């Protein structure tokens, strides 16, 4: 049975509208008008046990709202959700034991206390016996290389260490399903890589199902074979990461190293210029024009080196969201 089932899920937020100024305030006090924000619209998908799925979309696309509905924090306006067989909004204790939500911009650890104290509170909340607590603590803190840090106040931890401690707290009850909303937000490259490695290992060791949002494409490419793309609340793509690149990147990046510089005007005739760094040029060329463009570049320019690559996924997604052409 699928671990997550989402069927025609929608969320509409009613938002009170207030005109500026005193008149607006008085009118708002006596007669409120509302407008609707369609944050999520008729979204359907299923996720199998043990899968890691990347949930992509620009700001305001509806990712967090979807995660909130999957974890029972927000009631859907319509549609059906099941996570590990439970209806999230009922927030049954067994359901809460089954899943965890980690939000990069929110913390559950108490700021002035050592992380260990917050972990003990979590152990009590989740009814974890002392021996199991000690065993999990040892295992997770070793995986996260956090052993030395758990006894110092959370406010004295680095951002990366804090995020790792947050993950430890979220996983102490060994959830089967993990919802991660920007888990590497604001972390430096090394800390991001450490969190990614940990998630990969956790997934493999416990066959945990993970749904992850991130604006860092390195997280997605390192962890997710499957991605879902949401835009204006609509699910625009659900499939392999490679399929996403094929569908939305019908172009290639051509890198050229020239023996001598040439004018921008000349380069534009081969493709769209991404960057010019002295004699090193990066162009994006539509796939159907690639053969012709390469033949012309070789014939017309004095080149030292040339390579053809898929454009970086960040650029593809960035363009997609900038242009809004995702259908
Ligand atoms: N509590 C709320 N009340 C009203 N509107 C909301 C509420 N929460 C979110 N929205 C709106 O719903 C839409 C989707 O927001 P959501 O937070 O789900 O997007 P997101 O994809 O997670 O964005 P981001 O990447 O910026 O976190 C946005 O237009 C947002 O302004």
C-alpha cells in the first residue's frame, strides 16, 4: 500500500482585505470583505514506502501548505489525504508517532537549554523508554556527528549543528514518514552536504519515506530520483528528475574556450549568451539548432576547447519559474 495518498487535494485560504487609512480600518471593523487565495488546487499523487521525493516550486507555489495538510496542521478545503493509512487532520497519537515534520525556518529545540534537555522532553512526549532513548540517541548523534554538542545550550550551536540537532529531535521516535521543508536553509555548503548524507543514510537504514522541499538543487539531485513540481498551487510535473530535465530543458549548454576574444554580436548568432569570462564563453543552444551551431562555431572561431553539457538544474528550474512556462 502507498505510504502517502493525496487525491484531489485543495486548500483555499480566505484572507480579509482592508483598504489603507482610517476609513479603511473603520469599514473593516464593521464589514469585512474577503478574497480567496487558492494555495493548492486539485493536487493528486501517491508516494511509496521508502521513496525520497523532491517537492519543487517557486516561492508561494503551495509546497508548505501541502506539507501542512499532509501533517495535519491545516485542514484541506477539499480532497483526500492518507499518510501511513491515517487521516492527518485527526492527529491521532499513532499518526503523530508515525511521522515528523522538520521546517528549516522553525525550531523545536529550546533556545537556552542544552539540546539534550529538549530531547528528553521529546522522549517523554513520545513515550520512549530510557534504554531505547539512550540507544537511539547514541546512534543518531553518531550519524550526525553531534555527540559533543548536545550538552551545550542550543543558542551556542552553529546553524549547521542546530539543524542537525533539530533533525535528531525530529527522528528520536523513529518516524516512518519524514516531511522536510527546506532542511538546509541558510547552511553553508559543508553543513548542507552533511545533512544530505545523513538523510540518505537514514532513508537507507530505516526505509523511511521522505518528502522534501528545497531551493538548493544540490539537495534534490543528491537525494531524489523523483520530483514533483508545483506552480500556482497546481501539480505541473511528477516523475523522474531526468525526465524533468528532458521535458523542460530542450537545450544544451555549450562551453567554449577561444584562442582570442570575439564580439558579443558574433556569439549571439550561435545561441543565448549565459556568461563571458575573458575567452571562456557559455552559451545555451536549443537542441534542434545544436548541430548547426557547433559546426559553425568550429568553422568560424579559433577554439581551444569545446564542451556540450546539460544546463545546471538550478538554471533550468530558475528559467522555468521566471517565465512561468511550466505546462
Ligand atoms: N495562513 C495563510 N493565510 C493566507 N494565505 C496563505 C497562508 N499560508 C500561505 N498562504 C498563501 O498560500 C500560497 C502558498 O503558500 P505556501 O507557503 O504554501 O508556498 P510555498 O510554496 O511553501 O512557498 P515558499 O517556497 O516561499 O515557502 C501563497 O500565496 C501564500 O501567500
